[in-house]
C-alpha cells in the first residue's frame, strides 16, 4: 500500500512498506520537514492525519477536541475492525481507557491508577526480578535463544497476569491468546478477533468467580483503597504476588460493589486493555532496547560498566533514551476530531481520524539535540514514548521497572550476548500502532550453574 501524496508535495515517500517498517525514521524526517500534518490512506483504507512534529504532537495528545471515542468517526469503519482492536466491539470490550473520554475516563482511570503508584510498583519489583531470572534460567545453558519468544514476550504477560489475579494455572492460556494478538497480520485470518473473544469469555468467568469469593470475605482495605500489590504475602507465595482478594481485578469488582458504578463490561474491558496494552508495549521495549544496545557497542559497554559498579542512574536514563530512540509505540492510538480544528497549519474536519506519530516526534531536531544519536545519559529527554496528557500510559511505572530489570539482568548474566546473524535479516512486525521485532536471535557463552 502506497501513501497518498500530500497535495503540495507529490514526492512524498511511500509509507507502510516492509522497507518503511524496518526503518521509518528517514520517512518521518521528510514528513516533519515537508508535511508535518499529513493526510494519508492507511493500509485498511481509512484516511487519517499523521502528526509528526514534537510541538504539534504534544498539543494533539492533550487537545480535548480530539476524542478517543470511536463514535466520533465513521461507525461502519470501526465495526469492520479498521480502527481500534479487531473484535473488541463484538466482545463488548469497548469501554476501556483507550476508547473513552471524561468523565467516564476520569472515573475508570482513578480506580485503576491506585495499582500503579510508585510504591505499589516498587513492592512488585521482587516478583519481576523472580520472573526475569526464571525465564533466563530456561535458556541460559543453551548458548542461544530468541529473546522475543523466550524472554521479552512472556515476562510482561506473566507479570500483568499476576497483578490482575489470573491464576497461575491459567496464565499460559493468556500467553497463547496474547501471542495470536501480537502477531497481527502474521497469524491465521480472524485469529485476533477469536483470541479477543476467548479472552472475554475467560474474563467474564473469572470476574464471576472472584465476585463469589469476595462476597464471603471481609474487605481487606477499609477506606476504599484499591488492592494490587500488597506489602505482605502468605506463606508459600512469592514476594510481591497479590494474595487472593488483593489483586487488581478483585479491587475493580469490590469498587463496583461499593458505589463506584463499575459494570461487568467495564471491569472486563479494563482487565482486557491492561493485558493488551500492558504486555505488547513492554515486549517491544525489551526487544527494541536490547537490539539497540547490541548494535551500539559503546553505549552498551557504558551501561555494563555502570551496572558493574552497582549504579542505577545510567540504567534509568538509558531506558528513557531507548524509549525515545526506538520506542515500543510508533503511533499513539486513535483520536477523532469532535469539531473542525487547525493543527500544524492544516484544517481538520469533524470526524477525521488523527494519529500522532510518537516515533517521529521523538526524533524531532527542534526538540532533541542530535536526535538520531543514541545517548544513554541524555538528560533533557521529555519524550512522548508513553504519551502525554490525560491518556498518558497508566502502566508506565511498571513498564519501566520491567524494562530496567530485564536489560540489567540480561547484560549481567550474559555478558557476551550478541546477535546471531545479520541485523539486515531481522523482520519487524506489521501493524499500525506498535513497533517491534518478530524475532531477536542471540548467542552467548552458556551459563555454568
């Protein structure tokens, strides 16, 4: 599918080709300079505006005239899965944070945000480290691995399942459904919608079981605090693992039963989007970040030296730089103009879809010095990798924890980690919103334990 040329720039480069997916940044540089707010026809056939400059992107992300509610767009387009997540409408999973505006967005976000405070995320750190070590243990003796399939993909799945309260014996089912969803066009036709339907059915049953269990138990947190990551755990459970009734899904159910007016569909949709958005972004953060470090040996050596000295500062700034340099979310999720507006000098009609290109904005030389250079110590780094405004990524603290833990542990335990094969042979997943590798084959000296 080729791009629809800008009226005043017939030489606009092609978008959405495999070459573009491999390295979109030269094309984004062209758009920033020549057509910073650019109307294009997407592979689905939907026409949308792409916003590529940092100043316009930041404005658009916080502009209340740009709604997240698909009702402001052509209804048939969404019903056919051309916008949003395929199958979410039929599965009655529409009422989640990526599809709603205030005041419903404010109400639902307030309920869930209590599970992602810095304190609660810090309490979950031992579990993330435990998961990280366990996954590396599974391939450390082999001398080779696919870091996407064996590591970056399962880590956030198991972590978010633990937070939500999905029983351990069911978590591999979630891994299978998530695997189908993340493959996008690479799986069987209709596979994403079927996986969404299976996940919805499971969540409905899980909500029912948890509600029954809670009806016979006292509320563990008087005052309405939302559980998520307790400070203590019963004998036999892992540190940082929510105890029965203390998980995030139980907290949502408890809130709905105590005056917060959370419907079952809202609870299921919230759990669904936390799973969907909470794992794929972290898969790509770990995958893209590891790839960037392996192809920038000086920066990698700099980080390894810092880790060996027991320092954390460069790890923290480094993950922020990896988010800016080649982040997991290429385009922010769909927005729709509720009335005519002007953005970046372009007139946008009511109902028009607007897609903010985070990957382009985060390489804007008007905002970042030497934007195409990877600098793990970059300090002035107000990137848009997790969005901006009221829709700023709720799970960003958890994703940062997982990214920091994963990268630090990989580099420490597998110090001679390197790519297995030519980087030119790597393939990036097709898809409009996310940016991530299909595979990341690596080799290393096997651990001797």
